[in-house]
């Protein structure tokens, strides 16, 4: 009995002595994973797109969008394992070459004097049930973001495009859990399967600037621009292997990385104005930094065709956003009129609109005098 116990302790000591090299491999693997994801999450944190049209002063307008994004993982930089078992099984196969993620975003924009608007943004990224990050690994995670933005519009009208300059802040945080199985060790002819669990946690903030040109024509508004964001924060990754036998100790590795600070993005899209709804589609491609021209985000969304204000609801004219200093023309983009004295009577009136706000085919509005 004593000899059997001694043999068991000797075997456990041998396996435990072999595990530090695997722990070192796990540490390098988590370092690679946290570094790659930090760059993708920083780009995602900088996505704070707003539809290009103006919101009239003292009015609110909500919009909602759904999309998908891509975060590449450079498998060429995956560390070469020192442990024979990890080399034989190709440990890099646990991880994908790119991560596709869904994204749901909502904005609430408030019109301010001086052709400015302020926005609040919330977004959620949740993986579906049974999500596979690779053929051998599953995952489940959620990422949330909240941000604010301030924008100022310049120029505009039927003959020249409108320029929107914006500044924004966005904070992204979340966690992701992954699970896989593989043969974790093979010592003196002994092998066993192990459960491999991974955990990712991130906390990233982004400060951004953007410039977007847009020009409307017959209810369609194409736009394009460029954005820059400065990112801070960290991404932490942890991998742990739990062998199915007590003879082999648990193996774990952990690492934390920071995102690159300077990133740029190209912005392009199209907005469609309709009387019952306003739709927009936009795409952002990383133009500066790690994985430039490989990371991207696309969104499809809708903005309500009315703006909420102090006096109920106002239908937004499709050309209203082209009027400079629209607030000077009253709550509805029209000039204020003095109340008529005497008996009131009903008559159709064609309201005066500035030249920048009128176009051929615009439906006339009727007002009661």
C-alpha cells in the first residue's frame, strides 16, 4: 500500500513538474488573444454613428439600428506551444480567424440652438445561444456600451452639401466565456481529456472626432466621412484546463493587454426619407491601426419621421435639415405669424418657406387661420 501511494505521489510530482511549461503556453496564448481582441474592441468602441440630418432646436428624435461587425484575429502571430501535446493537437484551432458579432444600437438626439444637436447612445452585443467560435469551441458573451455626442452642422441647401462635425465619448464593457475539450497532457504514456474554459473581460473607453459630408436629392441622402478615436482601457483573458483525473493538476494562464491608442475609420452610407419612416444604412471600415481595412461594422436602421418637442409632435420635412438656422422660423420650420384680429375663418394657406427648404414636388401644408 505504501509503495502504491509513493508511486502515485511520484507520478503526480512528475505531471505537476511538466505542467509549468503548459501554463507558460497558456499565458502566451491568452496574451495573443487579449491583444487581438483589444484592437477590435477599441474600433467597436469608436462606432458612434448618427444619421446626418439635422434636428430642429428644442426637438427630440429617436432612432434604432441593428448590425453586425467583424474583429479579425491574426492567427499568424499565434505563439508556438512548447508542450508537445499542444503542438500535436494544433491549439490554435480552438480560436477563429475572425469574430463576427451582432450589434443593436439606439440613439436619442436633441436639437440645440445654432444648428447643433446632442445625442445619447446605448448599444448591446449579445451572442446567440449555442454560438460556436470555432468547430471545437463554443462561447457565450455580452457587451454593452453607452455614449454621448455633440455635433454642429455647417453649410447645406440645394446647391451645396452639408458638413457635420462631431465629438463623442463611448464606453464599452462586457464579458465572454468559452468552452472546449482536448487532450491536455501525455506523460510517460498517460493521457487524459480536459475541459478548457476561457474568460474574457474588457473595459474600453473611446474619445472621438468625426467629419461627415451629406447632400440630399429627391428624398435620398448619400453621405461619407472620416472619424478618429483615441482609445484607453484593457482586455483581460484567462484560460484554464481541468483534467478529468486528479493525477494532473489544473493548468491556467492569464494576460491583460491595452488597445492601441490611435485609430481611424472611413464612414459611408445612405439615408432614405419617406413620409412614414426614414431609413439609413451605414458602414465603417478601420482605416488606421492594426487590422486596417479588415475590421468593419455595418448598420441598418430607422429614424422616426417626427420629432418630439414641447408642443407635441411635428412631422419632419425631408428638406428641413437643409435650412440654415431653422429655429428662426418657429417650432415647425415655418415663419411665425401674428394672430389675426377679428373673426377667425378657415382658409388654405401656402406657407412661405425659405429657398433652401423648398423643392419641386414638396407636399403643401394646410394651416387654419
